[in-house]
C-alpha cells in the first residue's frame, strides 16, 4: 500500500543511515513473516495438487506413468525452493540482497531449465548452433564446412532433425515422409523443443544425457547468428565441457544452458552488489518469468540483460556513491560496450547513462573527454569489426524484401525520407500491441512464444504490483535522483525503444503490415531496471511491508508458473 508523504513508517522496519548519511530502510524480522512463509507454501502445495489432475490426464492418455515421477521431482524442487529461500529471507535474515537474488536466480533457473527443455526459448536453436561453432574453435577443431554451415557431431544431428529427414551433409531432404515405423508425417525437419509437447519430454527421457555413439560429423542446416562470438562464451564453455566429458546431445544442451545460467547468476550478483540504491528493483527484474526463462536457455539475451544491467549499476555507483572515477571503472564501461554493443546495436543508447556521472568526478573535462572517447570508441570499434557488413546491407539496399512474409519490405533510405510513416507505424504498434509487449516482457508467452505456455494474467498483475512497490520510496529512505536525471533516463529509454522499433520496421516488417512486426516484450528487459528507478519520488511512500517479503512472493509466483507449465505440457499429447 502506498501512502502520501508524511505517513508513518511500517512496523518491523527501521531507518539507518548509510555511509553518506542518507537514511535507508533495512529489513527487520516481524511476526507476520513466518505466517507469510508458511502461507505461500500451503498455497503452492494446493495449486500443485490441483495441477496433478492435468498430469494424470496426460498419463491416462499416453500411458507414460514416468510423468508422475517427473512431476513429483518438479514439486519437490519447488518445495525445497520455498523452504530454503524462505529460511534465508525470514529466519536467518543475514544474507544480503545480492546473495538472496543469486540463490533465487540459480535455484529457480534450474527449475525453468528442466520444465522448459532445450531449444524451447525464442530463437534458441540459432543461438545453440552459434555456441556450438565457438565451442569447436575453442577445441581447435574444424567449425565450418566449405559452404559456411556449422559442423556438428553426427550424434548431435537429431537435435535439429528429430525424425531424420535431412541428409547428413545438409544438402536436402532424404524423404518427405516420416521414417519407417515413425508414424509421423514430416515435410520439414523438426527441431527439438520448438513445439513443446509431452512427446518432447518423452524424447528427452528415452535418449538420456549420455553419448549415443555415432562417429564422424554432420552438417547443421541452422545458420549461426551474425554477431560477436563473445556473446556465446558461457554457452560454448558448457558445450565444450560436455564434449570433453563425452556426453551426448542432450547432455551437451543442458550443460550449455547451465553455464549460461551460472553466468547470469554471477553477473546479477555483481550488478546488485554494485548498485548504490534500488537493489531490490534489479532483483525483481531478474526474477521475472521471462528473465528466468531466457537465463536458462542458450539465448544471447542473457549477455545483453546482464551487461546492460551491470553497465547501469556502474554508472549509478559512480554518479551517486563513488568519490572519483577510476581508470578501472572506465575500462569496465568500455569492455561492456565492446562486448554487448554488437549483439543488438540499438542498446548502444545506454552509453548515455554515463552522462549521469558529474564531470568533477573525472577530474576535469580533459579526463571526461578521454573517458567518453574510450567508451564510445570501444562500441564503435566493435560495431565496425562485427556489424559492418550487416549495417551496409540494410543502409545500401535499393529494395527491401522480407523473407518470412515473402513480400516487399522497406529500405533504409525510404524510411529515412518518410518520418511520418515511421511515427505512424510506431504509434499503431504501441496502441494495438502495447499491452502485449508489456505482458511479453514479464512472461506472458513462454517457450517459443507459445501462447499456451503462458504466465497467468493474475500473476502478471501481481508481479506488476510488486515491481511498482519495490520502486516506491520506503519510510526513511532518501531520494538521490533529481528530476533532470529522471528525464534523461526516460529520454534514453524512449530513444532505445524507437531504435528497436525502427530496426524491426526495416528488417522484419512487410509494406502491407499496419504495425511493426518482430518487436517483442523481452527486448525491453535491459531498460526496465533503470526505468523503474525513476519512479522513486518523495511524494509516494510505501508503508505496508518490506522488500524481502515482496521478493519472496515473486519467487513463489515463479514456482507456480513452472509447475503449471509442466502440467500443461503433459496435456499436449499427439
């Protein structure tokens, strides 16, 4: 509940000054907190029992009784998360917020990793093959065939061709129908997890994690992503580890995802620890269902979200807490821009967060100019090295063509000379799809943008409320961000959104469309923490409860989402 300025502080909390004398709110255990802990556990247990009926229906349809064991494992892990996270939040009460966030991200991410299996995330198959290519380079092996396609182990070919309809050399189809005894009519190669059904779980169970033999190599027909290979270092390290251990295709997939999740967890830990204020806001964004789903996948969105959040944390720390800007601080900012920038060029806009840092902390305009040149130079050099051809392809094209729609598209020159058209398309997209973009950012449709594997709308509303509560000022908490800084952040967020929409209008939207195609809510996650921090003001004060109980409720919501999705998948039988 929010109260107007001047309201009394919430019971169970006290204000203590930080190192600079700014009052901040610190958590103190209260009598109601164990009740919340137990109550959340009971509610989750009831919901798990309810969704057991869905699992049972799937078992009766397929006869796959092992689904009971898998569902029991999901529920047991969820119970351990409820108990363990509740203990460190409500009872032990000595863990810092960054430690709690790391423990929650890892434990909940592992559950999402299992429930939403490999290659079920958006564009995950492309990210997987890109990481595979980098892994081969790491191992000193041939990574590409003569035509540029990625070389993979023969035993891993099933991952992107479940029914074995493609030639091993990637030259085309063996046949158009499913193999003998398959009982499946196939007119295209089926990728594991792209359409998540009970059969996906069955395939994973039957194949297992161990090597399935199969000597030699095959050629992947999935094109790798044109971006910096640094975006796939964690995933590639996981794949390399699996190959060295002799694991099979599924072991390889899970190991690559696990390493990406560990990287996300580590970066989240460093980010929240570095932030001078608003730590709980960042933790809340890291605990959204969509964030956890991406974190437990091969997606390079993990790199973008992690590094953009860390970049913002460093800028805030230098602006509001540090006495001076060190050389190492500038090096960190430059490295982040050099690694993250080529992944999605539009996020280069966040370099503007550096302008929140007062010039005096650099030691004068000379050092400020040198620091700005280093950060922008790193971004520009990375862009020139990685994205030069891509930029030239779009900016120099005389006509546009959208492959997925098989229709004509816009050219860069056309859009540049038609600003009203661009504004109209952006307006239509926000008016007609704005709610979908917001819900998608939180996790409305998980899996491969699967509307059935959704986060219930009541959970979307609940998480929205929690994020807002985390952003509002607490009793005794000082306000350090002035209106000028807030307006600047709003401008950068709007500019980045505009750049995202412009890029999708150019690369993904046919001229016959009335809205911009390809814009997804998950693209807004890198901007969300900073935007939420601007909502903190001295007019509205939260008085009802502490941050940690709110974060715990969000964790329980995540657990429910995972349990529910597993039960839904069990119902999707062919």
